[in-house]
C-alpha cells in the first residue's frame, strides 16, 4: 500500500511536469520552429502517463511516512528525467536514448554536462527545454510540489527533509512545511527574475537571458552556445554571471532571514557563507598571481577577469566557461575542480559535499587532536556559536565515507572501461559534484559526447548520487529498507 501511495504522488508530479512543457512550446510557436509538433507529442504522452498513474492509484492517498519520502524522491529523480528525454529524442537528430537520458539527467540534476554538439543550430525551443530542466531541478521539483501538497491532502515534511541539501535538515523558515517551500521558491523566483533582467541589460537577447538565467540561479551551467560565455566575450555579462552564481551558492534560507529581520547580519555572520566567499576570494587571488607569474596570462587584468569567472563558475558547481582553462597549468584547473567539491553552502542550489560538512570535519579533527593531549576534556563541536549534536556529526562522517567510496568505485569502473586516468577521475568528480566539465576528453572545450554508453551510465549514476546526496539513494539499496 505504501508503494502505491508513492506512485499516486509521482503521478501528480508527472502531470505538473507535463504542464511545464508549455514553456518551450510557447517559444516554438513564437519562433515557428519545427520542434513545436514534438513538444505537443511529448506533452501529450507525459500528461497521459501522469493521469494514468494518478487515476489508477487514487484510492491509496495517505500521509507519507519517512520511508515513503525516500522512495518518492528516488522515483521522481529517475522518472522525470526519463520523460524529459522525449522532446530531445524527437527533436535532436541522431540522439540515442542513453545520450538523451544523460542530457535530461544532467539538466535536472543541475550538473550541466552535455553530449550535444552544435547547440547554436538547435531549435530555440530545444535549448529552452534543456535550460528549463535545470531551473526545475535547481531547488527540486519535489519542493515545488510540497508548496501545493495541502491542496492535495498530503503532507510533505518528510519530502523536504529528504530533498534539502546539507546535514542539518530540521531547520524551518516557517512553522508549516508548505509555507517553508513557498518562501524558498519566492526567494528563488526573485533571484531568477533579477538575474534575467541583469543579463538583458548587460547585452544578452531576451531568449538567451531567460535560458542563462535558468542555468545560473540553478548553478547548472548549460548554455545555448557551444562556446558557452566565450560566445559573447563580454566583461559585463561575465560580471553578472559572477554576482548571481555567488548569490545562488549561498543558503537561500539566509536571504529569508535577512528579509524578515530587515538586516544583512544573518548573511554577514553566517560561518558557512563567509567560508564560501572567503575560499573563492583566496583562490582567485592565488591563481591570478600564479598564472601571471608563470606566464600563462601576461596581462594581469585579463588574468584576473578569466580567473575570477572560472573560479566562481567551478566553485559554485555551475560549469560555465569563457576560455579553455584546461590549457592552463594543471595546478589551476585541478584546484578549481577540487574547490567545486565542497565550496557551496547547504541549502543552496549547488552540488558537492557542501562547505558546512568540511567545516564540521575540520572542527572534529581539531577536537580529536585536543583529546590526544587532554583525554578527559569535554569539547563539543561548535559551529556559529551552537554546539552540533553527535547525531549530526555521525551523519557527516558517514556521508564523507560513502562519498569517498563512491568516488573510488565509480572512477575504477571508468578505468575498467578503458578511459584514460585524467578523464576518468575528473568525469566522475565533475558528475558526482554536479560541476559539469572535467578535464581531458570531457574538458571545457569538448563535451561528454565521446564517451561510450557504459561510461555515460556511470556518469548518470554519479549525477543522481550527487544531487540526492548519496545516502538518499543508497538507502534504497539496503535490505532493511524493503523489510516490513
């Protein structure tokens, strides 16, 4: 019965997903491109699937339990990208199912990796759909559904705890979970609107401003141009991207707290946000001096511009590029990719293990060193003036162990498939942390189109694990989950 209740909810989400196809369809009708018929077909098939699932399970609606929440999240994040492949399969010539699913999963998980070349020649509506998937996935379509769950008679607190990123999932903006979801989506929507207007003022066309707004506030990095931001070569546009990528990389809860208190103190005093910004500023300064001194960028101002854009892009797990930074000395791109593994804040749209986990691990390591000297000392881990519970610390340690295990296992699988080491390691690292471009054969100047189907499925698994923070997926594989 529990599984049928989950299927009933998934059916409602599929219906909502079908309605979102009206956005690229509208662009197709305005532009009169050939893809409009494909979007009508895809919308019809998706809507029919959603209605069929809802009608077949309408008798099984009930309050969802924590176990149901994990199952619902897993089903949603595998099924919706599957349905999102329909317009791509129909509208992009020569695209097989594996590559279409990779593209949809990449957008929905805000990874931003692509297998499609010739983006500039694609119908506008197809590029809009690719970018819209990122906007939907940025904060999680489940949280969008939670905002209207009371209308459906189903509670959603378990879903938000499963979906929200970071180790401390019990914090609420408001007493009611639906109000919490609405507040977060309001912040997300206002940030998106401001970003689109800023892009337009900086020189983008309205369609490009809309598409790159979708992939900036979601920290996805997909673009409608093969050259990404090199297409414009504009300091103003890059400046807008830097500002909004940084804003999107901070916990959205802090903006709500700042608005409610009519003060910037919640942002300025937050330990994680300060560490996030500080890490990026330090890396920008270090790499600018390094590239200028090493001779790769003899113009210090150009070095600062390119380093600032790419450090923020990779650290926030966005993945935009304005130049081929893979040609820089290997220290620079590797440092940026490693920064992308942990820099963003919990509660943001970014991927990776999150800065708060790294801060907690550093404090835990310091505590253990102190215990060696003072075995009987009581030294709780404190973050932002608040003692962190041992339950949270155990969760962080377990997450980091599983993160390392998944990184090693997936990299070994890529090496087993015959991929060369740099490409194998950085492809897994980029997908597991939802960064997008890696190095080698998946660097910023190329894409994932050269990988085999087996290698692409490994990357798909890595993207899903990274977006749902490992444990939410891996718990579904444990025997205890399926026992009554």
